[in-house]
C-alpha cells in the first residue's frame, strides 16, 4: 500500500472527511484534507482584510501565507503561519467565502502544487473536489461520493450548533453551483471514478464499501494495480 493514492472527491456533506479518515486508518495510510487548505487560505485573506470581491487582490497575496497541513487521520492538523486554525476555518465567515477564494486560479495553482508535494510517492487518501481530475489524475483508486441534497444538509446541520437543515441546504446549493461552474478546476467526477451514493448508508457501511473497491481496484489484475506497482 506504500504507493497507493485513493482520490476521494464529491460535494460538501457527502461524507468525504469521515470516510477518508476511516479508510486511511484501516489501511495504515496518510490522510490529506485539501479543502482545509483552501479554508486556511480564506481564513488568512479575511484576517488580512483582503477584498474577496476582487480576484486580483486575492491573487496578489495568495503567495504570502505559510499553510502547513498534517496527514495523521486520527488528528489532522492545519496551521497558517504557525497558528493552529483547525477550529477557525470551520466558522461561518470562512465557509461562506471559501468557494470565492478557491475559484481564483492563482490560489489553486499554489495549493495544488503543495498538495502534489504532500502526496509524493503515495501511501495516502486525499479528499477534495478535484483530486481525481486535477491534483492526482493517476490515482489508483478514484471515488466520487455523493448524497441527496436533503441528506447532506441534515448531516451538516447536525455538525453545526444553531444551524438548520433548510439553511444548510440553501448554502450548499450555492456552494455547489460555484464549485461546479468555476473556470479553474471545477467540481466534476473524474474519468474512471466510481460514484458512490451515501444517502441511505451508515458511515461504517460506506467505509467498508470503499475498502472493497480499493481491494478490487488494486488486487491482481485490477485496473489500479499497475499504478501502485509503478510507485513502489
């Protein structure tokens, strides 16, 4: 498994984080949350008072913050200029602005380059919105997680105190539109990816299914087996 890359894409609320961490634990792999990196960039922009309505202003400053992402699935960490921002990047102001910052090509170019450095020779489960299409199109296993809008909204509202499913569904619809229609690396299902609808599935069931797909894809004769052997 040392050369394995599992690319986990999908919209917010589909279960990417919990599933990716569970799969990484089960296989003894590293874990990378690329969305946290875009949130960290957004947090820094907001803190610096950058005008997020001006893509040029975002582009001009996106090279300044030092963003360091941990890869431990049991305690994923994210720091900006040595400040722990794991909590602040999940707050409403960041959530409401991250799609705007993530749409700026210069931001994506910088963070994708860093993500590829972290992935390196493999041994990692990577979650995001463009992993199988842009960041690591050669990943041995590509999964596209999805779920109904209602299920996604219920999951997200359960995670956020004071939030309602209706408010989350409206917010997710806006974010889905921004993420899937942006010019730079839009959210889409990669060629060769397996779509997995998690609407009616428990977390343990989804993890088990992904592990089955990994075994199927990377076993003898599996379509991903050659790519793993190339990396090891």
